[in-house]
């Protein structure tokens, strides 16, 4: 390239540092160029090149002190555009690996995709909000599909709020096709708030189910409820169980079998017991035990 061509390109393309910004423009100073008074040359208000500005919009302004490449319209350094920022010895790339896309912010919030490993890493150093707004053009549906193994770890409190309005029902459906483990090292509370309409909790287990509780369990039903078991069920309790009923407790069955060495009753208890070795000739006749009975051996 001859000197004349090089000089022409110097007038059109220049590298400088941003010294001032507005909402849409920025000024750039060129440390290697001075004006007639010997002062560092500063550009006019330059437009910043953006990816999208019409129907879709993207907005990202350069920082003060950022090294940028500028192109001018041939009338000096008054009118032109900032094409983009360039890395330098002071501002190094956040990654030095082929096949990676990285976007890193000043607070170290980072988005990274490795196309070779097919891996996306997102690290957010702050609050995160995702809002799905329903409009006339599109529904506000969210589908999360994970085909491989996943590990979701929450180190702090998590609140999921599904708001109900006139257009959206506010229903939550969770479908798990494979095996699942839910482990909590703390308390778990499920609260169904009652408003003008009764709220119901329905738990349906269509296959084999195992519920294991190694700690204390409190089940409180404040209204009349019916629990229905259509098939055979086995309930095994390795430790003690206490059943307290403040009203009448009725058990209706074809037969009731109690396989236990001892049955201990309170001092005010009155019980009717069937035992296959009962001296009563007609099975099915209940023996009324005295109220003072505190221990009955079957």
C-alpha cells in the first residue's frame, strides 16, 4: 500500500478511546492526533453501530475509556460511526479457546457456549427474573424439556408463584415419566390458600408407590374428608405411631386382623375384640372387656 492510500485510510478509519457518551452517540479521542492548538483530537457525536434497531431492537453503548474502531464520512472527524470495540493489551478476551461464544459483564455475570462440547454455562451474580407476558400475537407458555441427566441445586429459598387471572387459570401440572428422587434437608410446606372457592389437593399414584418418612409426620385435616384406597395397600411403620382422634373413630370392615403380642389400652378404654381362639362358639361375637382393662393379650 502506497503512502497516499495509507493516508486516505487513516482519514476514514481510526482507533481511539471513548471519552463521552449520550443515549445514542459517543465522542472518541485520538491520542495519536492533535489539532492546530496541539490538543488531542476529539471526534464529533458518532452513531454506534447496533445489530437491530427497527422491529427488533438491541441496545448496548460503549464504556468510557473503551477502545473502538471508527469510520468517518470523509469530512474529517466530525461525522461518522463507531463500528465496534477492539481487544488490546489492557482489555484481554475473557476466553482463549476456539469454538466458544462468551458474553461476560463487569460483575462477572457470564454466558458461555462451547459448540465443541455442546455445553451452555450461565452464571448470574444477582437477581434473575423471567416474565412470560401474554399478548394478542402469542401465548405465554413455558416448556422446559431436559432429555439428559440433570442436577438442580437451590442454595437458598425458592418461591414459585402461579398467578390466576381472568384469562389464565393458574394451574400447575408436573409430569414425571421416569424415576424421580426429591430430597430436602429442611422443611417442606405445601400451602393451598382458601379464597371464595374451596381449594383442593389431589394426589394420584397410578403405579407402585413408596413413601418413606424417617422423621416426624403431622397430618391435620380440619374438615370432613374421605380417603379412598381401591386396591390392596401395605403400610409398614418401623417405629412408633400414635393415632389420636378427638371424636368417634369408626372402622367398618369384613374382618380386622391384629398380629401383635400385646394390645395396651388406656384406663378409660372400652373395646370389643375378636380372636380366632376365643371361647365363644360363634365367631363374630364381640367380647366386651371391662373399662378397667389396661392390657389385653390376644
